[in-house]
C-alpha cells in the first residue's frame, strides 16, 4: 500500500481502536519501505510490531 493511501485511511478512520486484521507492505513512491500498513485503519506498523500482532492472533485451523 502506498504511504499516501495509508495516510488518507488514517484520516478516514479517525483514530478509533483497531485490531489490525490485515497488513500490507508499505511503499513510498513505489519503493518498499520495510514496514507494513493496516489495511483497515492505515496505521504504520514496523516489522517488529507486525511480529507481535501475528503472535497474538489465534492459529488458523
């Protein structure tokens, strides 16, 4: 997801709580940044934060 789109999502979301159900790789002007973005609220998520989020999720059956 482009950084510009993520910023727009954040404004639309309005700071409500989010459990970050889906994460996408973050891009800035077409280049991969190494971070992730929540596709629901637009929050910027670091690689380490992503690992913590995924660890807390229940395993898929």
